[in-house]
C-alpha cells in the first residue's frame, strides 16, 4: 500500500469570533480558506494542475459558508481549474476528517496529491443565527428536531453535556479550572517562543495590508483565582424550555440518565474559545514528492473514526484513541505527544485520566481553551501543531483526536520523518 506523507501544514492566526472585536470578523470565510491554500501553493512551489482534490471542512454550511468552499476557495487562491474540490461536515471533527480522507485517497492509489483543511468563522455563524431569529425563522436546536430520533438518542447542548460528564465522572471545578489555567500558560509560552511561527501565515486584504498576523484570543493574564470567580455558563441554559412540552437540555440528558444530578462546572475560562480561522495540510505520495522535489515532514501512520453515546456527546476520544492505536499496531507507550481538543476542560481531563497519560505529553502548547476552536478548522490546525512540535522536540510519533457532536471522534497518528519510509 502506498504511504501518505504530510509535506506542509499552514494556518491563519485565530481571530476573536465576534463582530466588532475580532480582526477577521468582517472577512469572507472563503478568503480565509484561500489564504492558506495560496500559502501552501507558494511555500511548496506547487503545480496546482497536479492537485487531485481539495478536501475542505466547514461545519456551519450556511450563508457565506454555504456552497462548496473547497472548490471556490481553491479557485480564489489561483489554483488551476483542473484541481477539483469538495466540502464536508463532521461537526468539530471535520478538520481531522478532511486530512484522513486525503490520506485514504493517497494510500489507496486513487490520488497522488491532495490538499485538506477547514475553515470556520464563528463570528459569522453567530450573526447568521441572530439574523434568522430576528427574521422569525424557527431555528433547529440540539434539543428539538426529529421526535423519533430524540426519543431514541436524546441530544442536548454540548456545554450541558460537558457538565453532565463532569458530574458523572466526579471531576471538581478546581480540576477543570486547572486545565484552563494550564492551557493559557502553555499557549503563552508557545507564542513567546515562536513555536507556531512555522505554520502561521498572515491574513491580508486585497491590497496586501495585514489584517491579522498573531493569535488574538489568548488571555495570558489568567490565574486560578480569576477562573474561580467566573460563573458557570450553562446553569440557566440547561433549563430553558425548548418546546411547548417544556423539554429542556437538562431533561434530554435525564431521559437517558434519570438519576444523574447535573452540576455546573464549565465557564468561559475552561471551555473552548469562539474564534475565526482556517488551516490547510498538503498530503502526497512518495512518488509525487520525488517527482516534484518535495520533502516529507511526517508520515500518516493510521486513522480511525469512532462513535459513542450521542446523549453525552463528548466521550468518543478515548475509544477513538484505542481504535487508532489498534489500527497502527501500537500502544500508548509508542506515542510521544498527544493533542486532544479542549472543547471543554472535562474532555481533556477525562482523556488524560482514562488513558493514564502524563500532562507533559498532552497539549504541550496549550489548546482551544486558550487559543480558540474554529469548529471546521481546528482538527487541521492540531495536526499542523503536532508536526511542528514533533520537529521542535525531536520526537517521533504523535496522536491527534477530538470530540464531535453526535457522539463522534476522528483520530490520526503521524510519524515525523526526515525521508521516505521504505
């Protein structure tokens, strides 16, 4: 079977995902995607007529994010018209899935060069939701929708799910705040030391003026004391009636777990940040790289997808990690570094506890609590961060995984290489 190699990984800085506050909030999402696609083309002197496909992840495919962003952004980035494109949605997991599908295409021999990645402008998606509400459109909510599906698999709000898992698993507020504090401290150190510089490309306007060239979301001044003063974010939301029957997000979880008393632990300081951003990863075969003079940075060892309880929603990363290890014929001891998306602090805390990991190997440059989580792009960002960090530390093997709505988690194992694997 042919091997699939990561040749390059780039991303935009993450901008605060709020109109009036974020530097990227007035941009078109296609422009963010085109920014990273253009950077991949220019950094690698890529002949885009030889790109077999552009596989792109966008979670909220509505308004300006609707349509096939993979294709349209590639055209906007100046790619040859023969380079096709597609767009997918696996909620939060799409950015890993786009790379996994690119690897599968190359490893099957059906493609030689694929650019994968994702984009999400959360400032835009929030505004779209607000506009629909003002227009009187009944928005589908996680707690409503198909009555038959909800009766079988009640699906609640992700924040309430995070609190439910923390309550069920016996985590304390202090333990979860420590995850948030650690994320901020590590991200601050990574930024100060320039650990993200290799991958970050600035976002510029049509005249070449820089719009954003640095991370906009982190709060390095965060302390355990300030985190302890924040009010839980989902207490009131959990009990808002969603329909005429009085269904609530709390009630949806209690339909399946009637004895669970959901306490509230998560807040803005130990949950992922709302941001805008895009990322891209260049995946190619050995033969393609040799023909075009490209040097591999990492080999894609194995990929996997896993489903878990959709009612709790956030618990699939641990079984996904076990599944991808089995696919690779590896154990946890073979993995030097882990990236687990910090959707909520409990996700990372449970991942570390259940797999008996050392925090020194997990999210060493911080995570989405400090840096933000641009839904469709985050997975691709994490893969690039992993490759950069393996190179920086001189380590070999890394795993990336993340929870996704619907109770899912994709996973990938990558191996740093200096040359092709025979």
